[in-house]
């Protein structure tokens, strides 16, 4: 008969296995996966699926803490965006490794309980633990950074979600006087994710919008440039475009 794995002992052992794990070390990953499987398939009241799922998120948050501390100590500029992007790359490797360890949950527990899958849960950790707390530092660094760095940063934000921009179609293009619609659209997405630009009332007839910190009523202008131009910080962003 297989020995019952207790909650505290099991979670501590699993945490130790993950902390000592090397990327793509199949033997270490297999050992951790076996522990997850055993703990998640024990009969009640010793079934720890929910606790293991919670640990998956906790491990991602802990992994991001050193990166957050480093970025918080930086001045505004390209170094901030590069540090966030470097953290994102490392995070994706870690996320991939942990998905292999916890994959049993994705196949059964997540589906049965209608929970976010492991990838979505991990991305939510990155969004809440790193990007959102540092979004102002990131946004203030945009005008000071090279175009290639900004493009990479926009691509990262696009991966994290915020679907408000997706609803803007062809009719809105003619309302926005800009040299590059795709670039303006990407920056609008970043601003929206940062809580700077509210696009909830962006309609088909004009470039109505609300700048965070302004009055709640719509600001009706002939172009989005006028809306963003009311915010001194983003005059630099607009001039960049």
C-alpha cells in the first residue's frame, strides 16, 4: 500500500524539489511530477489537488520577487523595460518547467473545477506581481527607449491580455490621425493595460476616451492625439509616434 503523503510535508518537499530543479532536467522534473500525481490522486480527506494548484501560483510569485526588487530600485529609462523583458523571458522558461511538473492538474483538476489552466494562472501572477505594480515605471520609460525595445515590450503586454483594443475596427482608423495605425494601436493597448487610458467608451463615431485621473465623463475630441495630448506625460509618447 502506498504511504499517504501529508499536506505540509508534501508541499515542503515539492517546493524543495522545484527550488533545486534545473531547467530541462528530465529526472528532476519526473520526480516532482510523481509527487504531484501521488498527492493529487490520494483519496479524501488526503487529496491535496487544490493546495497543489495554489502552490503552483505561489511558486511563480516567489520567482518574480527578486526581479521586482531590482526594477523598483531603477530610474526611469530603457533599463527598466529591458529588465521587465528579461524577467518575462526568465518567467516563461520557469512557467514551462513548472507546467511539466504540475501537468496532471491541467488534465483533470482544472477541467473538473473550471479553473484557469496552469499557463493562464501563471500569466496572471506575472501581471499582478510584476507588470501592474511597475506599470508606471514602464510607461514613463517608453519615450526614453529605442523603438525595438518598445516593440518587444508591446509584444509582451499583448501576450498578457487586455482585449479592449481588439474591439476597435476599421471605422476607428480614420478617426485617428497618426503616421502608423499599428504602432498607435499597440501603444493604446499598453496604456489601457497600464490603467492610463480608458477605452470602455471608445465608440465608432469619434475618438472619445478618458485619461486616468481626469473627469469620468467622456472627453470628445476629433482625434485621439487631442485626448492623449491633455496628459503632459504622454505628449512625449505622441511626439515619438
